[in-house]
């Protein structure tokens, strides 16, 4: 019997004070085109992220599953966009100057989180990753963390949230969605491409819909189990969304 994998990263990596290239990646931007939602415009963009990072440990929080493990905290970031083979400074449009560092941080953390959970190369592809950050990613891609593979994409027991500070645990996989959970709330990913569908209240409602769809046979359960009917009713009436903590980073979705 395999020992349950816990997200405790054991590595000799240390803090890095030198500004250097941390990652380079391609990402596909999907933009709806008028009323034709079924055929949106897709634009591939290429970014490089430079900066430093240090390691901080996430501590246990109450009854929720959060094992202590180090995660990277980025500083001194700047981002370039590769155009015609040349790097030019990336300037987020419509952003106030003092928000730019937050945008750069969101870009770096979301890219690393996406590299961990995996997606199709048409949507996201990491072209270069700093050695220390690669060890962080590989920890979550370990054999002990592997659960199953669908359409060539592995699904892992544990992944990280978009800000890297939270560890999410696999809850259920259907032929439509992959659900990760923490604190009784869910993140929903598309099963076929691992595209992030939602990491907010919509994902919780989506989970409840999937449970009902599995019961009536319109959605197929591939991994995990659905809660009993009385448990679903209690979830529906519970206040799952207490006062939200202060957000220090903007929401950013690459895909």
C-alpha cells in the first residue's frame, strides 16, 4: 500500500538574492468575438519573468488540510513580452502604476500553479523554469501524488492555488470537471484540458450541479465519490463563504 503523499517539500534549495530569469512561457489568450461564443479568438503570447524569490512555509490552519510546506514568494519582479524574437518590457494596459508589481506577481504565481496542475500545450507551455522552482513543481508531479490520467493529462492528489499559498486536495473527477477543495470550497477545472473554470462561488455551485448530474446519469463519475443526499442538503444551507480575507493580489487568469 502506498504511503499517502503529504505536501512537505524536502530540498536543499535556498533563498536567491540575485535578480535573474525565473521563467519563460507561452500562454493562449482567449477572447470572445461578438455573439459567437463558440468560436473565440485565440492569441498566443510569450512572456519572460525576472526577479528573486524566497521560501516561506504554509502552516496548518484549524481542521482544514494544509500541511506545512515551503512555497516561493516573489520579489523584484519585472516581466517582458517576446515579440518577433525580441524581449520588450511588458506594460499591462489599463493598470495604475502602483498596481503593476501586483500584476507581475500574479503572472508569476499563476504560471507556476498552471505548470503544477498541467494543461494542454495549446493553452500553456513552460519554456524555461529556474532550477529551484522546477524542484517545487516536480514535488507535486511525484509518483506518490499521481492519481490518474485522462486524455494524456495526469491528475494529481494535491496541487496549489493560483497564489501558491494554499494546498488544494483532489475531491472528485467527472467526465466534465475536476474538483479540488479546501475549507469546504472548490476549484473547478475542465477535465479534458485542465482549464481553470472557476475558483470562487461558481465552482461550489458547479460541484453541486455535478453531483445532481451524476445521480441522474448525465455526468459520469471517474474518481472519488459523491456525498449522501442529506450531506448535499446541509452543504446547500451552510454559509460556505464567510467574510473574505483582504486580497493583496488581483485575480488573473491566463487561459
